[in-house]
C-alpha cells in the first residue's frame, strides 16, 4: 500500500467538502499517504493544473492524479475540466478518475469517450463506499507514474 | 250584418236595420242582371217562349246566393217577378212563379254552402259534382214544380200539359244553373287577367279554335257537335276552371242560339227531341269540361305541394348538412385541441421525469455525507472505546462512557443509518422510474418466445434453488423495444419467484394470446398472492415491495407498458397466487404516443 509514488499529489475536485473529506479519510485508512489537495470548483482545478491564479507559485515537481466530480457549481463541470485537460498536449497524460454520484450510463460513456481513466460511482452505503475507495487505493498503489511519461490507467 | 256578441247592442241594431249602400247596389245589380238574363232566355226560346233549353237567370240567382248569401233574396224575387210580369203573365202568377224561382236557387246555394262547403273556384271534383247534383238537378225541382203549379192555377197551362211543361221548365233551370253559375263563381273567385306571353297566345289560339269550331259545328246539319270536345278538354287541362267555365258557356250559347234558330246538328225531330239532344250534349260537355278542369287543378295542387315539400326537404337537408359540417368542424377543432393537450401532457411528463431525475440525483450527495460521516462517527467511537480501554479511568466513569458511546451515540447512528437507507431506496426508485420514462425506445417486432426463453434462462439458478417449475406457452409477437419488454418479463418472473409460497412446489406459467390489435401476455404463479390492502398501491412508485432494490419495480414496468401503448393489471387471490397480465400492440399504429 505504501508503494504509491510519494511525489504523486492526489487532487480531489468536489464541490461537497464532506465528500472530499470522506474520500481523503478513507484513502488514508487504506494506507495512501500521499499529499492531498481538495478543490471545490472546476475553474480552480484548472488553475491548479496550469499553475495560475491562486496556484501560480505551486511547486512544479511531482505528478498529479485527479479525482473529479461531475456536478459542480460555478460554470465549469467535471466534464468541462476533463475535456480541457484531455485536449491539451501537456496535460493529456494526467490520470483522471471520475468519482461522482451519477450512475447514468450516458454520462459514464461520455467520460470514457473524453478520456477519463476510471469511472467510480460514489455509493451511499458506507461499506460500499469504503470498498470503492479501497479499490481506488489499490489502483493508486499499482499505478506507475514516470515523471515525464505517465502511464494511462487502462479502462476496466 | 249584426254581431251582437262583439258590438254595442244599439249600434248593431242600427246597422242591422239600415241596409248598407253596397248591399243596395248589389241588390240592384243582381235584379237588373236577372231581368237581362231573362230577356236573353226568352230570346233563346224554341218556337214557343215556354220552351227554352237554357234559363240563364237561374244560374245568376244561384251564383248570387252563393256569393252574397241569402239576404239578396229580394233582388232575385224582384228580378223573377219583373221578368215574368213583362212576359205578360198575370201579376199573381208572376209573383207565384217568382217565389219558386227565388226559393230554388236559395235552397241549392244553402245546400252547397252548408253541407258541401263548396269552393267557388270549383277546384275539386266534389265541387263540380255537388254543383251539378244539388245546385242544378235537385234545386230546380223546386222552381219547376212551383212554376208549373202557378201556371196551372192561373189557368195558363192545362193540367194534362203539366208533365211536359214541368220537364221543359226543369231542364231550362238546371242547364242555366249548370252552365252560367260556374262561369260567374269562378270569375268572382279569381278575376285577375294574368295571362302573359306564351299563355296568352295559347289562350288566344284556344278561343279562336273554339269560336271557329262552334260556329262551324252548329251551322251545318251534319252531326258535327263533338269536335268542340277536344278544345274544351284542352282548355280544361291547360287553364283554370274560370277559363273552362267560360269556354263551356260560350259553346253553349252558340249551340242554343243556333238550335233555336233551326241550325246545327240538333234541329232534327220534334221539339222535345231537339231539346233532349241539345241538353244532353250541353250537360255532358259542361260536366266533362269542369271535371277535367277540377282533376287538372287537383293535380296542379298536388304537384305544387309536392314541390313545396321537396323544397322544404331540400332546405332541411341543406340545413342539416350545414349543421353536420359545423359539428364536424367543431369535432376537428376539439381533436386538434386534444392533440395539443396530449402533446403538452407528454411534454409535462418528460419535464416532471427530468425534474425527478435531477432532484433525486442531487439528493444523493448529502446522503453520501450522512452515511459516510455516520461511519466516521462509528469509527471514532471504536477508537474512543479502544482509547478508553487503555486509559486508567474510574470503573464507573468508564462504564458510563461506554454506555454513552454504545447506546447513546451508537443507537442514534443506527437510526440515522436505517433512515438513510430507506431514503436511498426511495431515491433509487424515483431515479429508475424517471430513467424508464426518458429512455429512448427502438421499436421493432419482438420475437417474444425467444425473449422469454432467454429471460427464464437468466433465472435458471433462482428457479433451481426455489425448486420451481416454469412452463412457457404460446407467445405471439409484438412491437416494442426488446430491452424494455425484456425488463418487464424479467421483473414479473422475478416477482413470481420471489413471492412463492414456502412449502408449496412453485409453479409459474408464462403465456400469451392474440387479441384484436394487441398481444396479451401473462405470468401466473401459485405463490403467496397479494393481500387486498396492497393491491391499490401495487403499481405506485413508493410501493414498499418495489423499493426493496431488485428488479426495476412494478411502477417502472407499468410505465414501460404504457409507453408502448399497452396496459398492465394484476389478479390475485391471497394465499393462492397471482396473475400479472399486460398487452402490447401488434401493429405500428397502436404504439404509444410518446415513443
């Protein structure tokens, strides 16, 4: 569990702070000890990735993994963020895991079409939630992320 | 004249006692006409003045009584008296004759008015017949009997001559009534000279023909009396009774005149023979002509009333057609309105479903927190207990803290947990239903037999573990979305398996039949059945059984069936089993509107 690359920063983008907290806690519990950043708006997520605005002086070292919610207020949805990241050459390699409450097959397909790595539905049942996050932690542990050439996590 | 019922008595008496000036003029006119006609009658007499084939004054008297009523009797009496007095009868004989000459036409007119209610236009066959019988044949028995009596009493005619004189008298009066009265009556009834164009030409031709033929016929001694008949018949059929009556009178005048002056076909034989021939001819001519005229008039009236009825019918048909067209237009408008409504309803339904989807979806996010942090609290409590076990605390405080953590916090968390679970089930049901409503269908002809076979196959394990027997009967094809209809069968089969009666070998039958435009399917089980209390809510969204999570629920399959234009219902005996049935359209036209 501890073999997740230490330099990997897990960025949780979710408008619900509670969800961010729950994901973070459960991931920590599974042994993920990486740095966590929580962001509540889509545009701020892009600011973080592109080192601008409030995140202009962010350290450029290390890799990013994005846990992205879909429904967010403030103009940019998770789908918009995903589309922008996957459209840009420099950020296309960033692994994106969709973590949302939506289990609508159309949305799921759309996300995969846009290039997300994994799509995980947030279960309400805490046991299932735990299970999902544990799987996520396992997933993170097997990910090899070369600093310059990130491996895209294959679809399930 | 007096109308005591409606006018002041003094006034009506005054009016009654003072004859109106018009009345006096009428009296004078009738009397003069009578006397003049009598002179004409004398002029037409054969050889002796007593023998006249036609006595025109009687016709004038009959017509006058019919047209002006009984009160003109003084004119008739005066006319008759004067006429007879002029012809050198003794005064008392003239007066006696005048009484009969007044009474005869008066009685005839009374009979015709009261009993027959004669139409002065002689437009009916019965008018002509009754005028002949009552006005002429019967009424003139009075005048002739009275006249002959007076002649005998006055010593002018010997008793033995009575039958012959009576006969001649009666014939003259009867012919006068039969020939003259119709002409007067019909012209008084309709005095308009309204012939135009072709009609006028025709009338002129008929008149000319009549005059020519009459003169020729009654000038030679050859038996040529009958050529006038076709002309009178022509007039009778083509014109009104007034023209016919005038034509008959004209022919009669010529015939009588010529016969009286020893010309024409009727001059052969004795005086009586002449009279007999002439009178028979005139009577036949008159009755024939007037009868034909009456028949023609009756036919014209029938035609007119038929035409009127036709026109009325036509206008009624037009009216009704217009009403129907209006009703049709109204119906079309209502249909259009209904179409709009249906569309609006479908749109509203979609909106509601979209709304339900969004709401139920958004409601999930806080639920994740509720459950997640409940779990966090539980973990914290566990940590607290572990810490407590390690810490050195007073035993009673430790016990109290444990109780708080376990019962206080733990109990509360369990309630929160079960409520959130229930909330989640409800939201899931809503989501499923709204998704069912929004799902796009691909309509095709479904091989229902293959679909059901694969559905049953998917339940193979469940069927095996329940030791149930599933039989599949005939299954007709239907039109629909194969995935959606598969869900319907799957759900119904799942329910049947789920609610089998424990301790009884499960038997489930799936079958179908073809109705008129629909295929009907059923899933029958011998399971627990549905309690009566649960039936009304069976297909509702928040039915407790439905929210339990497996299958897509009865509300959703009802939505699917209804979107296909079908119907679903359940029959059940509690404790004995249930039968769920649904219909699907066979042809394209029966599809649901929101497909």
